[in-house]
C-alpha cells in the first residue's frame, strides 16, 4: 500500500532522447573504419557444397550490388530513350500547338521541373526528423506529390489536349522513378487529366481552389484503389495515404494559382482570367475611349458583341474575340476628331488635308493602338490583334481622291495601304470583318434584312478576295457562319420601330433636319475603305448581292 501510494508522487528524471540516440548511432557507424577486400578476376568465391561463411556472404552481396549498378545504368539509358520517343510522338501529334519557340520552352521547362519534383520531395522527406510517425511511408508521400499542377498549367496556357499529353508523359516518368509501378502511372495520369479538365474554362481565380478540392476528393478514391490493388485494406498507413492524397489535390490547386501569374509574365501568355478582367468596360483605357472618342467606343462595343457571337458559331475563343473587339481601335484616342464616328460637330478635318496626309493619320492609329496596348499591359494576343485588324488593306477613298488630284501614275498605292501584318488568328480575322461590316452598315439607307444580308456578304467577300484572310485559318464554311451571325446582330440593331403620329409642324422640322444630315454625310470620309459606298440602282445592288452570296456559298 505504502509503495503504491509513494510511486504516484515519483517523477521520472530520465527520458529517452530519440534524436540524440540516432545521432550517436550515426557517429558510431562513421567511426568504424572501412575494410576493403579485393576479388580478383577468376577467383573462386564459393564452391558447390561449401559452407557459406559470413565473409563469403559479404563478398556475394558486394558482387550482386556491383552487377545491379550496371543494370541501373542500362535501365536509365533505356528509360531516357523511351521518354524521348514518347516526347517525339507527342510533338508529332500536337505539332500545330508548338507554333513558336516560346511554347516549346514553356513545355520543356515544366517537363524538367516536374520530372525532378518527386526526387526532390523524396529527399526532403528522408531529411525530416526521425521522430515522425512510423506509419508515414514513402508510399504515403508519393500520393501527396502535386504533379497534377503541371497538367493544370499546360491546360491554362495551351489547352486541354496538350495537358492530356503532358499528364501522360509525366505519369510515365514518375512510374519509372518508383520502380515501374503501374498503379503509380494510373494514379498520376488520371489525376492530371481530370485536374486539367476542371480548369479548362477557368475565368476566375477561385476556380483553382474549387478544382483543388475536387482533385483531392478524386485522389482519395484513387489512393484507395491503389491500396486495394497492392493488398492494403485498413490501418494507419491507409489513413496517411488518404491524408497525403487529399493534400496533394489541394496543393496542386494552390501551386497552380501561385505560379500562373509568374508564367504569364515570363512567357507573355494571356489567360482567360486576365481576359475576363480586361473585358470590364470600367477599365481606365476604355473609360478614356468613351470620354474622348465616344463614337469609336460605341463602335468597339458593337464590334465586341459581333465577334463574340461569330466566335461562338465557328468554335473560336469567344472571350478573346470580345476583348480584342473592345480594344482594337484604342489608337484613335490620339486624334479622335479625324475619324468620322467622332465628328459630332459636322466638321470634317480631312477636307483641309492632302489625301496622303489623311492616309498617314488613319494608318497611325494602328501603331498608336499598339503603343497604348503595351503601356496598359493588354497582353500579346490583344496587341497582335490591334496590329493586324486592318491587315494590308487599301484606304480606297483617299487613294481614289489622290488619283483624281495628281493622276494615277503620280500616286503610289503603297502609301495608302496599312502596313500589316494580315490577321494571323481566327479571332483577329473576326475583328477585321466585324470592323469593316459595322462601320459600313451605318451608311445603309433603309436597312431592311435583305439589304443588310447582301451588304454583309458583299463586304466579307471583298475582304476575302483581297487576300486579307489568307493567314488566319478561316474557312469558307466559317465565313458562311460569320455572315449569318453578323446579319442577325445588325438586324437587331437596325430593326424598324413603330412610327407614332406627329403634328404637321414637327414633321416638317424633322424632314428639314434629315435633309441637312444627308448633305452633311455626303462630305464626310471614313477610315474604312468600304464605308464610301456608291449609290447603285436597286436592280444592280440586288445583282451584286446575289453574286457575293454565291461566292460565299450563302443562298
């Protein structure tokens, strides 16, 4: 009784220091001098029927380890060869995606980084304190490697198709690192393609976290399947596998969200997230356009709506097309009053200028737009569209005017052409077409649906036959869909309203006002070659329209 009572008050004064114990073990092992024994070529190490001593066993193990090194080198060469072949196949299948060195450098950087990531994390795990839970194994750590973030990044900047190929390559490499384990390949391949799928239309940063949670849940299922496959059904080891698998999914989303802006700046990419932010009409540059060039602002908003609808019809990037439409004419901020849509006072500044000078002013708005775009960090895709949206088209009105004043031989046509380049993407081609069609549609008298349809197809056919769409991969089928989409929107804009009864006095005032506006419009020029339309007879207009429709395949 007394002993039991006394032991309750006794406190231990000696505790086991695991870290110090491990350090002393390592030190003791290091103090042991290395004993080397040479085995000569042809030497008999062990005869048949001979008793295996400890010394002979050590020799056999050393020889086996040496042979294993040779096998490792051979297997490494074979693994590298297989990976290179796999990369060659992927490049062959997706060659159009690697249009420039920037894309190749981006993919190569990610491949190298995520190839070494498992090894780096394994090294960090081994260097962790020795008093970590014994149930946390190398297998548990494997489930927590955030390899899916690589596929997510590729999907974000190059699309889902490239991301699937990237996930396959990285999964193969990781499986080779972990002793050719088939289940490891399946785990990382499925998690990679699903992670990419969940952010393929990422337009808000919170999508990264949502995708991370989904991926963590998927990883739980995959980790369970892997454990069942290798014969583990319960216990703390399975718990830690689940924990690391879920954290790996969350970590992939967080890593992608953190790295994406850095890659965007380093490689001059433009993500849908950035485009979504640029589509806000309250952006400073768009507000400035609205205040200083209101006509251009309205034109740009309409163009944005037109190209977005057309992009949806042909499978192009609708968000990119709309944003490019909003910003394509920001260069007109520099000299807004030299463009017809901003001449609200009725004074045409070009009447006092030589045609060549007017042409220079109109051409300059493209370069000014590129400069303003770079100052506002709009991204290369938008800046390229600003530069390409007129292609190498001719400023026909001022070219014809110059020929009348100086004679055809004295005028150089190159001085009246935009410097280009021609549109290189489908979105840039859409902006060019919408820019021309929207500007010219304002000159239509009595814009009935049939007139709008003929007018739109005539303008699109003119751009097409001029060769401006040669480099942007728009097909004739695409042009047919674009024309239908433009017709629908322009009919909505120009539809007739009900005329309410007016008093005779107000009616006379209205007619006089319309006469003054008609006279004014005849003396005003435009920066688009198609805006200056000749007033043909109804029969001739209909005949021209039908010819254009046939060339575009529209009936």
